[in-house]
C-alpha cells in the first residue's frame, strides 16, 4: 500500500500559480490542535488531476491607477489564483509536513528545510517521469 494524503480544500492568493509547473502549498496561519488535519505542506505538479484554478486579479491591482506602480512591473502584469484541490492524491514523498500545527504557526523558521525537501521531491519526480 502506498502511503499518501488526499487533499480536499482550497488555497487562496497563489500568485503566479497559473504559470507554475509545480505548486508548493504551506499553511500561513497559526493552528490549534483542532486544526491538525489541515496542517499540511506538500508539493504537486500544477496540472495534477483534481487541481483547479480560479484566476483573478491581485489585490494590489489598483496601484497602477493610483500612481504607485514600480518601474518594470507594467511589462510583467500580475495575477493570483484561488486553487481548489478536489481529492488530489499526494504521494508521501511529496508531503513536507503533516499534522504538525506547531510548524504551521512559524513555517518560516523551517523554510530552508522545507525548501530543500520540496526541491528534492520535485527533482525525484522529474527523474522518474
């Protein structure tokens, strides 16, 4: 039996998601014991079965109209997406955190380790595809 998690839910404010090949999902809020089932971090291909994107504007899109646009940004453009995960199968080797609500509260402290694991998972997946 393959160890894995199945993800059902959504991730808001994923800047650049529709231009990505892989998605890194991490909690960005403090969590309590009751939230342990939602304290997950993982990587998955952007085109994985069950991943849907609801494309939208960035919350800061009015900067251009307000005159606060930095030089160079106008050629890039911005977007965000609400990502919906509809029973997405995540193999255990792509799971970076599972059920650890203490890490969810301060993931930036673990960012080097999470980044290293995410990079290794993507490299491994690419090598076997």
